[in-house]
C-alpha cells in the first residue's frame, strides 16, 4: 500500500512538473535567443583618452599604458596623464568606475570571429563587436570562480543598458561551446559563452552554464509573474541576456 502511495505521489509530482513547462513558438524562441550583452574586451588602446573616476569623485584622464591582472580581471591600471604626461598608477580599490576603449586589433579580431559564425547573424549585433564607444568597468569585490579569496577588481559591465537589478560582468577566461563548419565556410552554431560574473543585490558570483539551473531562483525567483512566464524547466542558458533584460523590464512594469 505504501509503495502504491509513493508511486502515485511521484506520478503526480512528475505530472505537475510537466504541466509547468511552457512551450514557446518559433518566433518567441528566436527572440529569446538574441544576445543582448555587449562584447567583452581584454585590451585598451593608448591612442584614445581613458577616463578614471575615483571613489572620492575626482576624475583623471590619460592614455592606458599597463595593467596588473589576475585571471584576466584588473587589479590596477597605469595611465599617462593627459596634462602632465607622467605615468600615474591607480589600484582597483581606489577606482569607482572607468571608461576604456578597446584596441583596433582586438576589435578586428572580434569582427572576424563574428563573420566566421553564421549563428551570430541571428543572435548578435555586429556593432557591439566593433564598438567605437568607451567600455565601462566597475569596482567590485569578487571571489574568482567562487574559489579564491575575495579581492577588489575592475570588471567590464556587459549589460550597461539594463543593469539596474542584475549586473553582468565579462569573464576574460570564459570558454565557449564548440561550433561546426566546413573549410572556407562560416561555422554553424556554437560560440555560446559558458560563464560570466553576475551581481544581484550585494552578492557577486561566478555563474557557469552548468550552475544556471541551481541559481535560477536566486536570479529571478522574487518575481512570480516572470517565473510563471519563464520557468527554469522551459528555458536555456543561451537565453540568459534576454531573461535578465525581461526580468528588469517586468520589475519596472
């Protein structure tokens, strides 16, 4: 009798889970698959003036000359002051935010990579790979890959247009899913970035594709309407930028 009761309970639970799964139309999935994050860059040109704003609100401008990094994240930066022409070093702990321009070489590499994958044409904006805009970096205290002792870094914000509730930062060491193609022809699929750093409230964490489902409730669970429309058993990691954008819009609505 107990076995029958247990089997019935499992059956009901399974049915409930299945019932909660939302099916989306082809058009909806196409929209959800759009990549709304900005491109992540790992360089800064010394040909354009960078801007650094310190925590005391003083502003410094100069040409980026050198970095100190850990796992790709910035611990300090040295600029040539635009007025004095002398090198000035700032630690990440001193800086509130800064604005840098990527090198033309890295932009060219990003553009070539964009063109070489057919998937990008339906998911990404080419202009974000070759931006002429300054790239925003913010001061954050982060445990690299959720394993290291927390330190202060300057991290590139890749969703500045919709980061009021959840900020997403570039992971310079992130890997990508594999793509397939033929010699001389653009590849198909692949190219999906597997990890970012994400901040919600006071918590900053390294979010990997494999841990997306485990952290879904933390990211979106405080909005019942969102969870009903985009339950975690119905969406994929590929949709992360769209989901954060929609979550932000629905909270403002």
